[in-house]
């Protein structure tokens, strides 16, 4: 696999193959992140496409950070997260329902009923907690990377994750779901 920094430099030079490689490299994880934020496969795919266009438009602004293990991933996820937040604000009163085919598409490795219910419980958490939890559990990002993506202080991430886990644990106990 080509090193990500080389792909970024090639993309800055207008290399379409570098774009295709970056696209395929982050497609699955970024779509999954957006799905968990938005609750809709169609919306996640739409925001993913918008985010990839923005990535190309703003690639010249990207500068690697030595303090982050996944500097580009954090930058790209922040771009996509901000785009998703804009979409959520735009349709704040409209709610997206989890469809069975969405759950099958993204959660095919887990038992569907329990997985679907856990996803519904996580979807009910406040947006910030839901986003922090998704980035930590699904993307395995560090607190610093999550803080960078979300544009907040690392202590805010730690506190948000603590609250999210506690809230989810309480909801799971109420539902009688034992993991």
C-alpha cells in the first residue's frame, strides 16, 4: 500500500489515482462514522460524497501533525463531521429512522436484534456523546484525535466519553441487555 503522505502530495498535484486510492482507503470507516451520526445510509452516502469533494477542494490546507498518529484521518473525519453537523442542523426537526436494511448493511457481524437495539439506544444519546462514542469504539481513535476531529479540548472528549458510556450502560440495564 502506498504511504498516505505520498497520496496526499500526489492529490495536491491533481493526481486522480491518488484521489481514488484515498477514497477507497477511507470509504468504509468514514461511511460507518457518518451512518452512526446521521442514522440513515442514504444521508451518510450523500454526506460522504460531499466530504470527498470538500477534501479535494481543501487539500492544500491540510498540514500533517506530528502529535497525531492518524493526522490525515483526523483531518478528513473533522471535515466530514462538520459537514454532517451542518446537515443535522439543517434538518434538526426531521428525524431519521433506522431501517432494517441499514442495520443489515452496517451491522452484519453482530446479532441483528441486539445490535439494532443498541444502535437505537446510542442514537438516542446527545449528538456529542454519540459522536465521541462512535469515533472511539468504531474508529479506535485516541482522545486527542477525537478532540481534533470535533474541534474541542481533550478533557471535553474524556468527559463526554465517560458520560456517554454511563448513559449507555444505564440504558442497557433498563432494557435488560447484558453484554
